[in-house]
């Protein structure tokens, strides 16, 4: 769907700027709807595991997934971001030789590291399970997830190579649609016939292999063979310099984001870990909005900054922030008003994580409310600031975890994670302003906040006078009221005349045209292969 018609604003801007925002709209549109599907599939996947295996095995399995993700990050590090950064610059300069060399070099580094880390993780699985986390069943999960590490790296670099050319469709289809769909189908079949952790872990490995095969096909289809010279490439030094900063930054950011699970995995029982993970995974629905924007905004930041189009860069930053806040506000209200009812879907024992969900959701909203500040620093050559930010956040988070978890359990872990996430993003926003002279806010941004406050007041009134009820239909009705109320207020008070005219144009378009625009967004048309450029 061409979201440009819905969100284009700042009338009077020149054509070049509007075209840039149009590309952002198309790419972000594809990414957003794919991310929504991805969140739904992964959420259902977690619910199935929780319902069939209980909070104990749920905690064990997703602790294994956390270790797997950390291992993949050690293999990938900053390779994906570095690839996007340099390919964006070389593509703009028309240097296909260096573009191909960057891709080949990235594959060499990532696959070599992935294979080594996968072997090491397999050899250490018993030590990790018995001596580090004191959970013997974890070894079963790691024995199947370890071989998946280099395969996942292959899938990630393949779609990142295509995405670096601002072609979004293969990335979102493989990572956000195909992979979670296969994961859900295989996991559902295995749990349905009564199998346990071993078969569930095997199904995860099979899903990663299927995703890697499809990603490799897309890589050959869109980009073709790489003929760049790898030995005499003059940009290796700058590539490795950027990679080292991005690598440590991403490792630190991961530890910051998931250290609560790692520390809880050591200090708490599998049941408590499972309850906390359900709350954390649910809260990440808000953070996913920012991820969907970064998919297309990352290459665009590199492209605009390399071309010294600073005004358009700032405009894209503000526009993207406005979009995700518009979508995120009703989701925030839904979680704040119905956190207990949402966690009840996982099972009665998971309602103990209600306070955790509320705290984590607030932290995630502050994260998306400042926009893509991390990518603004990374893709404009200020990656060292990201390293300092991440290092400070990891240290602060670890300190708060050690203090709060023994006293308050999983609620203490939530307070630590939420507070550190909020502080780190606010600091990054200040750095972006002083380094680049841009910020994510505008008058319309604060109008959205006011409309959300009005919606919250009306929702509280409705819930207060109708009373508490466990009826699923009634709860769904109240959640629907939040969305209808907010977007109605947005339609009446939050849109300009130009946007309302564009909405009328969309309403008059036939459905097949809208579907075609969605499928062809972000230059993802099958007829436009980059290798023929």
C-alpha cells in the first residue's frame, strides 16, 4: 500500500524531497506490514509453546534462543550495518566493482565467524547448561541451535546485500514472513503430536535452513554474480574501521537489550524466566515499529548523508518518527489498560508478569518516540558515540540488575531494563541534535500526544463505568474502541487538508491497484533486477 498518500506532509517541499519521502513511505510500508505479520506469528508461536509445554520449558527454550541470537550476533557483529553503509556510498558513486567486493568480503567474514562460533557453541553446550545456567535441559536446545548459527548468518547477509541496494521486499519476505511462517507451522505440528523440547529445537534448525535457501535464491536473482576484485580493494581499511566500531556497538546493544534474560537465567527459576520472557516478547511489539522503519531508513540515511542532502535527511528523520508514534500510541494504550488480559492468553501462571509488561512497554515507547537515533549516529559516521552509549547502558543495566533482581525478582529486572532503555535513547537523541543539528519533534508530534491523552481519558471512563469483566468479546470491544477513538481523532484533528485529499484518492482506487503498489514498493519489482542496471 502506498502510505505516502496517508502520511505525506510539510506542503510546499520541493519535488526531490517528496520523492525521497515517497521511497521511505513505500519501503517502510512493506516493512511495517511484514513486521506486523512477523510479530503476530512469533507471538502465536510463543503462546503455543507456553500452552503446550508450560512456563518451565518455555523459559528453557527461549533462553536457548537468546544464547543462539547472541552467538549469531558475535558472528555477524556489525557486518550487516557496515555492508549497508559502504554499499550505499559506492552505489551512489556508481562504483559497481567496489560494491561487489564489499558484498564478497562481508560474506567471507560473517560465514567464517559463524562456522567457528557454531562449532564452539556445540562443544560448550553441556558447560553452559550445567555450570553456567544450571539448567541441564538447555543442552538439548543448544545441540540443535548451534548448527543453525552459520546457516542463519548466510540468510542474514544474503538479504542484507539486497537491502543495501534499497530493495526491501526480499528482506521482509524471507526474515519477516517466510521464516516465521515455517517456524510456526513446524512448531505447531510438533507440539500438536505431543513432542517436546528436542523436536521443537530441531524444527527451529529446519526453519533456518529453509530461510537460508530462499535468501540465497533471491541474492542470485537480484544481484547476480559478484565480479569485484577482493585483493586490491582500497577501501578495506575504512571498512574494517567502521566494522570494528559497529561490531562492539551491536554486541553491547544486544547485551543491553537481553542481559536481563541472561542474568535472570542464572539467578531465577525457569518458571520465572518464562513469565518474564512472555512479558518482554509482548512489549517488543512496540519496538518492532522502529525496526520496520530502520529497514529502509538505514540505507536512506547513508545515501542522503553521503550526498550531503542534510535538509532531506532531517525531514526523513522527523517524518519517520511521526509515523511510528502515530501507530505506536494506540498500541501503548492497549497494553497499559489490558496488560493482564493479554498475558492471560499465555496461561493463568503468566499473569504474574503484568507489572513487568507495563514497565517494559513504557520503556519501549520512549525508545520509539525518539526515532531512529541509533541509525542516525551509525550511518553518518558517528558510530563511536554508539559504542560509548552502549557501553554505558550495559554497565548501568548490569548494576541495576544485580541490585534489583535479588530484591524484587522479575519486576526488578523490568524496572532496570525499562529505565536504562529510556535513558540511553534520550541521551542518543541529544547527541544527534548536537552532532547533526536535527531532532525528531514537531508541533504535529505533540498534537498526537494530546490526542492519545484524550483517547486514554475516554477509555478509562468506559472501563470504569462498565466494570471489570473476563469476557473476551467485551475486552476485544474495548480494545477496538481505543483504535477507533484515536484514529477518528487523528482523522479529524491530526491531518492537513492535503492529507485528507490524498486519503480520498486512496479511497477511490480499486483494491488491485493498492495491492500492486504494496507489492512493488521499495523497488522490489521482479522486473527490475539490479544486476541489469
